[in-house]
């Protein structure tokens, strides 16, 4: 098992309180989810927002969806049209920066700035690559291992060791090469940190390698066991598609044990990460991405243990 990285929770309430002080300007945090045709996924996003409200009962936290669900971003921004001065902090609850967060949301926000000059809009970054997310992945992997039989099917005696196990991270896929590259980077960082034979990445849509290709690659590399982790924040039609495809591939490859772990969203540490991303836009632009620098992570662990 790798070292657990402990982070002190940043208090969104304290941060907004420091900003608000005695000012009459209303402070609002607007969280933006992707939206899904699956109502269960939309409800999971709204439940996350409710949990943040419970942690910060004196502050206003709003929610909007990019597409496929209501309320949309434009609808929520229109609700700020009354003349009272406001400061709105906007955070996209997305893993990676791609078309939605780079183009679509900024265009809507810029138009709102023109229409609503009494509102100060501040736009933050997606969740990005962060050690908290690596910890959640590892918890999902560990939970999947606990539920497995001691010996993979068709291999005789002896369980698959970590060296014989492949972790397959499954991203949504994007037309933006930066987002796809970040998915591969997450896989590499996980491999660097934990002792598994292989950590591969693939995508369920839009781009390659697709999920069947990712599974076949793990098999050809010699994996006796494949633990697939959907790299998603919330459930939806694609999560269900992942389960269906892996079930079909398992039938065709009984010599390799395949299992699907849980996606990342139902984890309290995500609230901590959202609060941390709020801190980032409150303090201003981040000029250097050092979240995953191994020396910085080691230093954080040392400070926590001391």
C-alpha cells in the first residue's frame, strides 16, 4: 500500500467570511456540473452541492448544469440580475480542462459580465490532477481487491500478485488532446506511486484507445487480473456502458479475471478538493502546477506526520 497523503480541510466558510467581512456584497459560489441523460447522475451532483451547503450553512452555494439537465448556467446567471452587488465564484466540477471549461463556460460568463456589470464574476479551474484523486483511485482499487476470490479463474492455485494485476483507468474521452493527455498522466502517476504490474488508461468514447482495446492490451501484456476504475465523478449512461462492455469481454476471456470498481464521485475528499479549488481562485491565478511534484507531496506527508 502507498503512503496516504493527509490534507487539512480548507474551510470554505472561513474563506468566504474573510472575503465578506462587513461588506454588503453578496458572496455566491456557483458549482457547475456536466449534466447527464441519467437523472441519477444529476442527483448525485446536486447531493454533493447539498453536502457543501451543510458544511457552510451561512453561505449561498448555487448549482447549474452545462447540458442535458436543469437549471442551465444561463438560467442561474440570469437570477443574479437584481441590482444588489454580488461576487460570484464559478467552479466547474469537471476533472479536466476541455471544450466546456475552456470555451463554452467562459463565453457564457463573459456575456453575463456585459449584461450584469454589478456582478463580479471569478472563474476557477476544473479539479485537474491532484494527489487527493490518486488516493481516491487507490481506495477504489483496494475495495475491488477485497471483494475478489483468492484465486483468479482458470489459473490453478495461488492468487494474482500485484505484479500480475493491471489497473485500467477509463476516462470519458475528449476532442481536446490536453484532456486526453491528462488522463494518461493520471495513469502514469498512479503507476509511479503504487506497486502494480501495469496501470493503463483508455476511453469510453470520442477518442482512442477505447475500452475493448484497453482490455486487450492488458491481456497481451500478461495481466492475470484487470481492475477497471471508471474515472468519472458521477454515474450516468457511460458508467452502465462500461459495465456492459467488461462483462462481454470477460465472457470472451475467462482466463483473465476482470472486475469494475466504483467511480470516484461518492467520496467526501472531493468536497475538500472543491474547497481547495475555491481557495485557488480566491487567492488569484496559479502560475505553476506543482500539485503532483513528488517532493512537494513528500513534504506535505512529512509535515502531517510531524
